[in-house]
C-alpha cells in the first residue's frame, strides 16, 4: 500500500460513518473499519469486489445503479435507505455518493459515506405519532367536555328545573288559596320541603360529580372509597380497596391526578371489560404514590393493538405531567391491570413503562 493509500485509509478510519472509495466498475478500492463492521466481512473480502459480492443481491444491484447514476450525471447524489440487520432490526441510513475525477476532469470512480440515522428516524416517527395523538386527545377532550356540559344541562333542566317549578307552583297555590285549612296548609308545606330536600340532594350530587368535596375535605383515601361505593352501586361490580395501615397525605395535584386516573380506569372497566370485580390498591412507598387497578374482565392483547385508546393516553399524560409513569398489563380473557407511579416530590424520571 502506497503512502497516499495509507493516508486515505487513515482518514477513512477516522470517520465514524461507513466510508468507501470505488473505481469506475464499482469495485471497492478503499473501505474504512465502520464499513467492514456493517458488512460483517474483513477488508480482504471486500477490496476489489463489487457490491453484489459484498451485500445481498438486491442491495448490491441498487448500489451499482446509484454508482452508475453518479458517474453518468457527474453530480453528487444523496438519498435515504433502509435495511434489516442480521438480527432483523430495521436500520436507516443517510447516504451520499460523489463522483471522483482525474486531472482531466473525467469521472474515474465514486466515493461515498453512509450515516446511521435510525435514532433520528425513530424520533421523527415518535414526534409524528405524538402530534397525531395530541390532535386526537384534544378532540377527545373537547368531546368529553361537550358531553359533560350536555349531561349537566340535562340534569339541571330535568331535575332542578322541575323541582324548582314544582316549588314555585306550590307556593303560588298557597298564596292564592288563603282560606286553606291548617292541616291542608301543613301538607303543602311538607310536600314543598320534600321537593326542596330532593333538589338539595341533586345539587350535591351534580357538584360531587364535577369535583367531590370529600377529596378536598377528607383526602384521597376517603374520596376513593366514596367513588368505589358509587361505582359498585351503579354497575353491580364488586369493589375491594386496599390501603396502607399508615395515614396517607398528598398534595392537591397528586390527589386530583390519582382520583381522575381511577375514575377513567373505572369508566373503562364499566364500558369494555365485562368484569365482575375490581381491586384497587393505593400505596405510599419509596417516595412514590402508587395506584393499581385490577379487574377480572375480558382484557385485550396489547401486542396486536395498534395503539392505546385516548382514555389510556389521557391517564398516561396525567401521570407524565407530574413526573410519573404508567404501566398497563392485559391479556385476552385474563383481565387488565393499570398501575401508576407518581413521585411525591419533583422527579425527572418520567414516561410510560411498558
């Protein structure tokens, strides 16, 4: 090897990406160590060989075609390519090929460099997926908000509106019929009091659905107990709550996140699982608040599922915003388990654990 070749070889080996030189017949003249590693061949089995001899036939033919285009057009060519490694992993590469000219300006070969951009491509795909999920989640939240407004409007109209109308009619009757006997007058008063009591209960129920006062006044464990009791009555599903023996105390943000995640989990159980029992475990250990919700329902195959539903995405985002992580385990006919870990203090260890 001449000194020029040694110098070129040294330069190529200092390039972390795959690099090579080829003659006009697409035979390799020089390759660097990164190229040999990518090929899985020693340098002696690569030099003076064409891409067909070095790579799988379909790749080799494509590489020779791009070499020919570069030499015919005399211009640099840049393109992205992908291929599977021996272990089946998909890798992406940013490849640049440039013509080599002699002193007379004639193209006598090509030089190339190929950079592994798999991480960048995965980041781009994750970003696109995140944007898509964000749009879907935004639309979902808007839909949920409108459904909630519709429900509240209906309850205000159907329950409070009718109750207040009945009270108003009763008062008008009492006002116009002044000759009413004492017994009749008392009966009307008692009837109006019952309507008023029912109205107060409706107001309290609607307010509790929006944000239960028990969450702020008695804390998260009591709120969870109330939520499970209400859920069990509405759905005829057995609920079990397991709490630690020591008192629990969390800040408002954590309590709200845990409560809403549990609410969404129970909603999913009610709508999709056909479960007969739910077990809820709340723990406070090693600086983390942990909520685990397990049902004995139908479950689902996460491996074949393209992506999580928007409800699950919303739960994950609630945990993520507080530096937490969400773990979902499910199998067909084996129920589903949702576990969320949220640090009681500031934490940079966030994300979804799968």
